[in-house]
C-alpha cells in the first residue's frame, strides 16, 4: 500500500502548521486520521516521515516567530499610545 505521506502532503501540512493550526485541524483539512499523523511523527518508517518531522519543526518555528513579532509590534504601539 503506498504511503499517503507524499512530498505534496508534507508541504500542505507544513503550510497549515505555519498558519497555527493544531494537528487535529490539520488532519481534518488534509484527510488523514490523527493516528496516521501520530505514527508519522513518533514512529517514522520512511524518508518522507523524517522529512515531515523536519518540515514541521521549521513550520512551528516560523509560526512562533510570527507570533513573537505580533507581540512586539503590539507592545511598541501600546508604548507609543501611552506617550
């Protein structure tokens, strides 16, 4: 049985993770079970599973950076308004 974890699926999952979606929402969007996602991330069996893990780490970091920038920008604007 061919692996559903294709390069295209990896990129789609990563794009959704960059937008801040959690695993449950991502699974619903891409049409896989949460069990499949769990297994791919925690019990990788193919090169694509390892690629998914690395891509998710990058996507999570990108989202975290985006959130931190929003916090900094809001803080700066609040300080300006207080002047």
